[in-house]
């Protein structure tokens, strides 16, 4: 079954990419957007202690200004 979700992700930017523009681009393009057909983010629930499924990111929107970053 597939559901479309609108989510807000909170993460530690310092441990993921810092302020380096190349690292930010890498994080968005390779980690979040996952260009490979079988590469998705795992959605894990602490409530059940297991993976719920996978997530395919289709668009990244900046919280600061609402700008589409994809």
C-alpha cells in the first residue's frame, strides 16, 4: 500500500553537512533525494520498534523561506 505524506524532517545539520555548500548539495541530492531506483529512506517507528516502510523524497522545501530546493 502507498500513502502520500507531507512531512517535516528535523536533523542535526552540523553532523550531516555543516555549512559547506558542496556538502549540503550532496546531502540533498544523494541522501534525501536518492537518485537510484531502489534507494529510499527508511521510515522507522520507535513506538513499534520496527521499520514501517520506505520513503521516496520528491521535493525539498526550505523551512526558512519556503523555497523549493530541488
